[in-house]
């Protein structure tokens, strides 16, 4: 057996183990509907989150079999490592709490009537301990196997005899500057991520100290995973480049800001202000637990905002680094586009400042603000500020970044705009508000009206920016070959399904809250899901049929939606557990059959949202995998000597790496991915053109020009004096595998 075959078999074995671990975790999540359900169902449950291991295994098997997609596979392996480690630690503490609860229950065995009241419950603790203990081992095994798979994949996918393009001084300096910037950002993000992870543990510990004795389970948990994703992303950035990991870390940190501010930080402030009004001695000093939680939790939320900004900067630096070629560096935006871009950036920052003012008003203890919650505007304020402030000297990277961020802002602004309009109507007509103090009645309507106006202004700004930057992006030269959009469109339907379900949950739960005065959920997962954003991504995918140049931006948007869906799935499943307990609790007195119907509809919607999150994550990953293949296999125009491959099954040859030829400057990126062999009939028929693919960036050899594709045949005439051909002909004979 050759070395390559051995590595392939080992990696496929790792992928099979990951599939089993993911299915086992999802199966154990179903045990929550039985008598051995763990009592932390009202807080957070991470079992369903570990279904990502099954997805990682499936994508890994496909990538090895089809011989492409190692970038997507490695990203999933990194995510599996983080999720596995975090889940194992989470259920380690959960197991301790279950054992402690059993010990406390057994201490009452001698009490009269214990067997009749708690006899059956005592027997369920053994099953709970076993399930929780298994959930320590399964994610730990998945994390270890994912780490092994990454190491094996590094050995399997190596390209040797690398062809290094000759670079002029300008390109070399730009690449070095981008590399230094990326390393500096990664180092800062690594240090801050480690500190934030420690602060997350401390805040969780303080929450545990003020909780009741029977409810001392971990309550947030997802913030720990967000910090670990940032650490993982920073480590990867120090040794390679990974835009997808930076995007995933950015999404999780921003959603952590949203979730921590509402409902968790809102509840912390509520308890603190109530205790302060009643002169509770527990908040009288700076060393009191409630005061410590308020300060530390606020600092933690701010640090996650900084991690989001750093993750966006690292993704931007990576994009600029990968686009460091002559054409990208010498492209300049038109004067009109540049002026419009600066104007829209200023508007984004202005609206962000307005939202930040509302955040401060919402957090202050002001009687006239009523039910206005300003904390849930913090994450959109950070997002809008980054959208306005983030830019790049690389024209292509700048256009892609602006387009993607404006589409995200547009989807979120439309969602929040509709919700704010509904709040104005409810605050002005709901009896509990109309009969209250007039000052409070007017104050909260004014605040929500300002919020609505800001969201409307941001929606218009994002729409105009999306059109302008999308039009400019679609006009850039494209080097991807013509491809069918059927696969992308089909799997984009999964994103549309997610958009419809999450938006439907938002509408129905808000209707139940205001019309029937029922809130049958603890964590509003539908606010975390951002359904309208997924709908906007689906529309962008349809636009890609006419404008293939938007494919890369569409891929980034699919990654964003997949990350949001994976963040939301735990909260959706936790609410499903909670609603199931409400429906099957005998000690809850229901006023009418209408309330029973509301609970039944709510559990159906919560379960459907859980399924939609899984579907969106899966479909987003498939779209990214397909786009990665298309973007790495370049076009074959009628003016090019490069043609599309006859088959999609290419061979991967493993050689020893060689130093770059004297007098040339290598691109400082770890070589990765297979060599795609293209036949060139216009050249010597015994020679091939090879496209050397790096981690996230292939060589773009098109009619002899590195990093430059002749999407427009006339462009070669204008630039032939400035560009030097670096195409290299590599003679390839028949490669035979070594017999072992």
C-alpha cells in the first residue's frame, strides 16, 4: 500500500468515527424527552450542538474521495475540536451537579413519605449520570479524532516542486505588510481571547454563587465556545490563513454580544436595581456578588465586541494577503464610487452612534424609559460601525467586504425595523401601558420611535450600498469557468427554508405574546436566528446566476448564515425541552384549552426551528464546498490556452518540497491542496499546465499571466507591457504508486 493510500484510509477512518460521535450526541439529545432528562433544560444544552461532528465526517469523506475541498474540511475539523472540548468540559461540570443533586436527595431518605414522593425520581439519577458521563467522552473523542485528521490531512495534501511567481517589489512589499498585519492581529486576538475565556468562567462562577441550590447549572456556555473559536482562529492565522475561521469566530462573538445583553445582562441589571431599591445589603458594597456580576459581565460583553472587530480585521487582512498580485494592487476605484463609499461609511457610523446612545439610555435606571431595552441594540451598533469603518487598499477585497457587510446590515435592519414598528403599536395600544404613568407611556414610545427611524435609515443606507458595491463587484474580471448553478440553487433552498421558519417563529411568538399574553419560551431563539438575513442571502444566490463574479461574496454570506444557524440550534433545542416539560407537567394548572394549544404550537415551531438550523448549516457548508471547487478551477475562455478538466477526479501527487528558484520571492503561504492538471492543446502536447493551489488561493494561470485572468480579451493588450509571463510548463510523466 502506498503512503497516500495509507493516509487516505486513516483519514476516512477518522471521518467515520466523527460521524458516529455526531449521531451519538444527537441521539443522546433525544433522551431529554424521557424520565432521565437533565434538569438544565431551561438554561442551555449542548448535545444537539455536537451534530456538527457528523457533518464534519461526511464532508471529510466526500473531500478525500473526490480529491478537493480540503480547506472546507480543515475548517470543519477546527470547529469540531472547539465544540468537542467545550462540550466535554460543560458536561464534566454538569455531571458533578447531577451527582451533587442525587446526594442531596439521598440525604432525605429517612424522612416520612420519601419513597412515595421521591422514590421514582431517585432511580432516574443513575441514568442521568450515565448520559452526562457519555457526553464527556463522546465530544472528547471527536475533538481528538479531528486533531488527528488535521495532521493526517497535512501529510496527505502536499504539493511539491512549487512554482514561485516572480514578483515585483511593489507586490512583495504589499504581501509582507499584509502578512505582518495578519500576524499582529492574530497575536492580539489570541491574548484577548484567552483573557475573555477566563472572564467567561469567572462570570459563570459568580452566576452560580447567586443561584438557588437546585439550579446551579451552567447557564450561558455559548460565550465560552465563542472565545475558544477566536483562540482557534488566532492560532490558525499565525501559521496559515483561514478566512472561514475568522468569519465563524466573528459571527459567534457578535451573536454572543446579542445573547449576553438580552436576556442575561438585562436580568442581571434587573436584579441589581431591585435589590438596590429595597436597600438589600448584598449590593451595598463593591465586593457584593451582584455588583461584581454587573461590572464583570459588562466588561465581558465589551471584550466580545473587540473580538468581533479583531476577527473582521483578520478576515480583511487575509483577503488582502491572498489578493496580493499586480492587477489587484493597481486597480483603483472610480472617483464617483470612492466618494459614494465614503459617504455611506459616514452614514453607517452616524447610525451606529445613534444606536449607542440608545444603548446607554436603556441600561440606565430611568423610570421614564419603561419597557425599552437598549442592551439588545449594542450588537447592531457594533455591526454598523464596523461596516462603515472597515476598508482595504485592495480594490477587490474592499468591494467584497463592503458588499457582504451591507447585505448583512440590510437583512438585520429590515428585521429589526418590522419588530420596532410592532413595538410602537403595542406600546401605544396595550392596556397595561396606556393605563400606566403618562411620563413612562410617552418616554418609551419616543425611544422606540427613534429606534425605528434609525433602523429605517440604516436599511436604506445598506440597500443603496449593496446595489452600488454589488454592481462594481460584478464588473470586475472573473476567472472562474462557466458552471451550472443548479447545485447552488438547490442547496440555497435550505437557506430559504431556514429564513421562512425562523421568521415564522418570530411572527407567531410575538403574536402569542401580545394577543394571548403568553411567552412559552425562556430564550428568544428566533431573535438570534435572523431569518430575514437568510432570505437576503438566498436572493444574492439567485443573482449569482446572472453575475458569476458575486459567487465569492455569496459563499461568504452562506458561511455567515451557517454560523448563525449553528449558534441558534442549542437555544432552539433547549426551548423545545422546556416546552415539552410544560406540556407534560401535572402540577401546572391550565386556564383553558387555548393555553394548551399555544404550548403545542410553540413546541412544533421550536422543533421545526431546530431542524431548520441543522438544514441551514448543512446547506451552507455544501454551497461553500461547491464554491471552493469552482473558485479554485479557473475559466477557459476562447482566448485562453487553459481548458476545463475532462474529469473532476484529479490525482494528488506527494513529493518532497523544494526551495524556490534563485532570484524569485515565494508567497509566504503554506502550500496546500492538490494540483489540478489541465491539458493545453495549443502548447506542446507532451506538456501540461499546472495550477498550484495554496491554502485559500490558487495560482491563476491564464494565457501565461500569474494572478491575472483574461476575462476580457482586450485587457491583455493594454497591460502586456507591464506584465511579465510567469507561466511554467511542467513535464509530467506517468506517476506510479510505490509498492509496499
